[in-house]
C-alpha cells in the first residue's frame, strides 16, 4: 500500500514536470524581443561635452510582454560599447526619452548611442565636441 502511494506520488510529480517542460516554449512564444529604434541623436547630430540632451527612441510598437523593461544607454565607438560608463540606466524602456549629460570623452565624430532593453539598438554616428 505504501509502495503504491509512493509510486502514485512519483507519477504525479513526473507528469507535472512534463507539463512544465511542455509549457516553456509556449510562454516564450508570447514574449517578443523589443528593439526600439533610437531616434535622437542621429547622423549629423552634434553634442557638446557636459551639455544635457534627451535621447529619444520609438516606443510605438511594444510587444505585449517585455522581458526586460529596464533600459540602459551607453556610448559606442569603434564598434565597442563603453559598458563601464552608462549615460543612463534603470529607466523604463517605454518612456521613449531620457535626459543624459554628455560625458567628458575625447571629441570624435563617430560616436553612437546604444539603447538596451531586451536587446540593443544603436543610433547613427554623431559628433561630440568640446
Ligand atoms: C535598429 O532599429 C532599426 C529600426 O527598427 C532597425 O532597422 C535596425 O536593424 C536596428 N538595429 C539593430 C542593431 O538592431
Ligand atoms: C527633455 O525633455 C523633457 C520633457 O519634454 C523636458 O522637460 C526637458 O527640458 C528636456 N531636456 C532637454 C535637455 O532638452
């Protein structure tokens, strides 16, 4: 009798584990990766060091479920993202804009802004000058 109960419990556990595994792809399907395009700055934008600007991005097409709602903004140059110095982080990706201060970086004309939420999208290249 005790053995029967143990087997029953084991079978139930096994079935619920199967259900869990089978349910995983379904819940992944309903989640879309949100890659909002950066609108500003764009190609041709000129920023001065220590000035304040609103980085803006398009939030007109958010998926029903967003895996990571918190956004972060970084500078990118030479194909490298400066992850050590975020311009902004921890904001709601659905805001569509966030004010940042232009960091004291080397003046160059090939900076890009990278916006991370679920995934990253970057702006056109723009200039930061003194
Ligand atoms: C950024 O967004 C634009 C517009 O949706 C898209 O065309 C481009 O491929 C995206 N870039 C990256 C790196 O995801
Ligand atoms: C950024 O946008 C907000 C809201 O529109 C505005 O109040 C603020 O002055 C803007 N900041 C800059 C630096 O333009």
